[in-house]
C-alpha cells in the first residue's frame, strides 16, 4: 500500500476494561492477547498497511505497561503516548488535539476490524459533513423464526444481520472539528449533538469486526481472529 493519507490517528487505550476482570486486574485491555498477540498490535499492524504511523496512543489505566510495550515493540517509532488518567474518552481526545494540525481519525483500542481505510477516507471526502463514523450491521444473537400473516412458520434464519447498525469507531474528523470537540465533557454527548446538527455521516463496513469487551468476546476473538 503505497499511498499515505495525510492524517494522524488517535487510539483510545486508557479504559479499565472492568467487564474483563479478572484478566484486566494486572494488564490493560489493549494488551490482552489473542492467539499470542496483543490487541493493540493487531490495530497498529492494520494501520501500518496503509502507511499510517503518526499515532497518538491515549493511555490511563496501567499506562506504564502500554508505554513499556511500545518501547519494546517500536523502539524507533514516533508514536506519542498521552496519559490523561481516569477521564471520559473526550478528554483523551482533547488532550491529543494540541499535536494535531490536520484531519484525524479516532479508533477504539479494543476493536479489531479490516476497515479499508482508503475507502473510508474516500467516502468521507465525497460527503460534505465534517465527521464520519464507521458502522457495522447488527447481528441477532438468536436464530429468527419467519412467520406469515397466519402465523405459519415459513423458515428459519440463524443469527441473521438485522436492519440496524452499530458504532465500531474508526471516526474520521475534519481539522475544523477540533474547536467543537473542546466544548464537550462527554464523547457520547458530542456524537449525539453532531447527529442532531446533521454533521455526522456513516461509513457502512460489511467486513470483519471483533470487539473485546467481555471474556466471552475475547474467546470469540480467539476463534475468529484468523479472518482479519
């Protein structure tokens, strides 16, 4: 991949990962391993495929372990690590903006995906909205029974995709969004206002998506990581 997008990437790695206790009692969630490799390493390798190396890694919980990991795995990198402590996501983003003078992306540090970055950027540029959020089709956790109007069973669908979409991160923001982001105390509230004002577009990703929020999801990731 020769073309290099001109933007910086914020990777959010500061959370406690409480739903992954006891695994995260001593290790931050981005360093939990899937098939012997930390989640964060998968994310960095995906970005490197697109020649994206201007990374800002926001840390907080067990921050030294992430710092030590980056120093060991990428000793010559220019990755910037910012420790904001125990704060809302938006504060981590705000603390990163002093080092950003161009468009930027924000990624979750617990989400693995094969989002085609160049296609996402192209989609964003074709829209006039200053912010884009990547979404993925929601899948039912259960098999679905299809009925006709007389309640006769027509067939079955095993955990189908639903006509709903979930936020999987991979946000793209125009540089002009820096000023607006500074006005909010909650990332969820910030996104809600963007949507209400018609400033937020969605990029639909139908490829692979793996989130690691629970022990069950970590086990599922072990089974599915080879697809990435």
